[in-house]
């Protein structure tokens, strides 16, 4: 479906410029995703702003993306309210479904 493809593009593609409009993640869009896919989706929100990652798998994944650049001055205060909400939605989904 178009909405799922748009979310996939937003989260998993390697765009040179991310969409400016806020995209609110719905639980229905998370169905069928693996634990790893959900973890990447959740962390990519902050990765776009340069969050450095201590977890070696996440660090390796994001460092392999051409758009990613770790910012040693990163702060979660850079996240917009809808981004924080999206991260919470994904994490709650993961907990609810033991992912």
C-alpha cells in the first residue's frame, strides 16, 4: 500500500534530503516488521540528526549509510515533539509484541 511504501522510503531508503513534513507513525504501519527493522526505524529518527551510537550493530548500520554523520555535539533536545512521539510509539510496539 502507498502509505507503507512511503514509511519504508522514509525509514529505510538512503535519501539525500529527508522529508520536511512531519510523519506520524501509526501502530498499523509497524505490523510485520522484525525486531531489527523496528530498532532501526526507531533509532534512525535520531540518526538523521547525528546521534552517535554506542551499540556496535547500530553504529555499524548507520555508519554504512551515506547520509549519516555522527555529531559529537548531538543532543536529544534537537528532536521535534512528533519525532519523540514516533520513537515512543515504536518502542511501545516492540515491548507490547516482545520484539
